[in-house]
């Protein structure tokens, strides 16, 4: 007797029998990609008439509808929530003889977000704005350029009451004035060098305060002083991260140790800093990259993982050639190389040095006398590009970094066992940084061109359907097999494989 198809949609978490889908269930495609807020229709067939049920774990928000044709076939319409944070959809077939066969629906999240829920990576321009000639429009332009944060000096005094005397009341009034501008622009902020406990007290519970910065490039001899200052801040604001910016790999013996990793570890252990940060500007005048750049990145990444603290990395957003003639001015290509490498090493915040110039000789997005330059337009264009793919990294975790072709000193080469089962191989004709990113249930691999002078070709072999995301945010579907990709100078290829 023909058994009528029974449609059951339940929010119970049901068990899954591995391998059942290959034996009994047949789907018209091996894998289906669905984006947040969108629907996909899965056609199924069974070897005999059966009752069918579908389950989804409670709280994940996926909508599932079964459409009956007959006891052996039909369709399952799946609609993803926004954001699409998890996929756990299973189908059960119950045959006339009582046999039960489970199948996990072959769904992968394509784009986890819509515009309404898409996260941004945080971009912080150091240098802030002019202390006196600052308007709301200036702060609005920081946000319009794609920056999400700005620096705020905690010891700044402007003559807010006009009495010609700068005192602590002017410091607090200046703080309130600047905070108003920052909040009206929709920015977060970092507080630098607070001098009064009342300044920290005022800001400590502000959700827009991201950290308190207390020192730049210390040697090991300053650890006691920095620890004392850090403890003073933590006694007032225990939940606010303290930021100390360290040296790159240079003159290490002068800093008190022969080994760079030892310097980082001792600074972290001695000061109890909450954020690991150092600045290095690696692109030389001929477009080549400093040999020590990747060594510094790997060393800081290693200690950050070991100590469980985030790494905020820097990029050069100004021309320092007047004092460091070997350095190249910012270009679209070298900005891509620096920022995409920072993200690929797991930086939740990328720090730009600087926003407002610190001297008349230094070319920056804003000059020392508050005029906007071509670098402002470059930052605005580039930051918009970063945000189109920044959600891949925002809130995520870089589990490891590897390199193809010529592996830089102190770094590890990409081996077959590093790759997930969905990716058979990644190869390139020039050196590429390979970053493995976990972000909720989503899995990505970023392939970064390590040159800002030459394009390179990467060959990827897919074992299952996957997507690539280009710098315009466009998704392209790829079926199993080998494909070649030409990646522009400093750019990256992002692969979403799960």
C-alpha cells in the first residue's frame, strides 16, 4: 500500500547517521549555497515510498518547508536567517518496514550577512585631529573615509571657558567637547595618555571606548614604570584594555635582550598589557618588502596566541620619506599588501600611521595645518574596499598562517596536511601568504600576494563546491576541480569553503 508523504517540520535536535545520505537519499546537487535572508530549493528522491520529516536545531532561525509530490520524491525549501550563523538541517525517511534513514541536507552558507547585519573590521587612524581647529565636519570626514575609530588625547587642554588659564577643568571640558564630536560622527575611540583619574572615570563605561594607550616603543627597563601605570588605570577601569605599542625587530640588544620573541614575551608578562601592538612600515622605496617584516609578524602572532591577547597591527598611511628615505609613500598596491597581511595575521584592529601629519615635511591624509590631501581620497577608496570583505575577519580567529613558493625566514611552508578536506591543493608561482580563518561556522582561506609590484598566479584544486570573494565583494561559485587565479599586486583571494 502506498504510504502518504507526511510533512513534519520540528525544532528538535535529532540524531544523524553518517553515510545515510549516500546510501538512500539522492539530492539533485552535491552542495547548495544560500545567503542570509535567501531561499534555496533542494530536490530529493528516495528508493521507495516513505514518510519524511525535517529537523533544525532550536534557535538557529532557519525556515524549512517540505513540498510533497509522491512518497518517493519532493522538494525542501530552505530559507536562511539573517545573519546565517549556523546550518544544522537533517531529513528523516521512514519506510514501510520501519527502516529509518537520516540525511544531512547538503547546505553551506554563502554570504552570512546582508547589508543590515554585515560586520566591519575596525580601522584606527593614529594622530587624531588638530587640537584647536576641529569641527564636527572633520570628525564626519573620518567616518566618511571608512575609519571606525579615532584617537582622543586624555590630557588635552583647550581654553574652553576663555579665561586664558588652562587647568584641570579645561581638560574635562575639552574631553566632553571632543567626545560629543566623536559620538555625533558615529565613531569609536582610543584614549591616549590620560593624566587624571577623573578622565578615566568619565570614559570607563563608554561602549565606544576601545582601549587606553599609555606608551610607544619601550625598552625592557621601563617595565616597572609601565606596570605601575597599567595598574593605576585598571584600578579605575578594570574592563578597559590597556595598549602599549612595542618595537619591531630592530636594535634588540639595546632593548635588553638578544631575541625578539623574548622581548615581546617579557613585555607582555611584565606589564600585563591587554593588547599586543608594534609598528613597522615594511615597503621600501623600490617597492620591495623588508626582510624582517614577516619575522616580526610571526613572532607577535606566536606570543599573542600563547598569551591569549589580540594583536593590533599597523600600516603606513603617510609618507615618511623625508626622515626615512628608504620608505615608499602610500599607494593602493602597498596599502593592500600591508592591510590584507595585517588581517591575514588576525589583527582585529588595523592602525594607520598617521591621519593628521606631525610635521610640514610629512605628507598624510591631512596636513599639519588641517588641509586634506590626495592621501585622504586614497584612504577613503581603499577603506571602502576593505569593508567589502572585512566581515570575513571581523570577530573571527586566524588559526594558522603558512606560505607558498619561497617561504620567508621564520615562517612555515604550506603542506598538504594544512589544508581542509574541501581544498586539495593551493600552489602559486610567487610567494603567497596563506591564512586560515574561522568565523562562527564559516571557514575561509585568504591567499595574499606578498608583492606590491607584481601580479601572481595561484592554482587551487577544489574537492567540493566553494566560493571566492573578490575585492568588490562579489561571490563566484567553483565546482570540484583545478582553477587558476591571477591576483593583483598586494591583493588577496578569499576562498569560502565551509
